[in-house]
C-alpha cells in the first residue's frame, strides 16, 4: 500500500487537532504517534464511565495488524505512543 500521509488525509477531510481541554466523542479519530511516524489510527465509537466516577474513557474501534477489528478502551492497546485526537467538529 505504501506510505500514507495521515496529515493530508485528515486535513483534506476537515479534521483538526483537538486541544488538551477537549474530550473526544464518537466520530473523532485517535492517532498513536505523530503525523510523520504514525503507529496506529482508530475511530472513537463510544465513551465509558469508569466505576461510575464520571471519568469517561474513549472506546476505540481499530484493527491491529492483519487481524480483526477490536473494540477497546483507549488505554487497552499494544501501542507505545501517547494518543492524540482529531475531530471534524468546529
């Protein structure tokens, strides 16, 4: 498939980097790594309140390698980089 320029794809689709104070919601995109060296990309499909403490974590749909797609909490992934979020919302 070759190299994919994630920044071009996101910019062409009208996405912007979310600020630290914004919470991701379903429909937002999460990227592990930076836009030059992307480790992984996923789609936020839901949020989950941990232990009823009003601390929501994103639920991500992503494919790990050639295997199936997985639904997983943002911290439950094999990727080392900190995730960053992108949104189409204004």
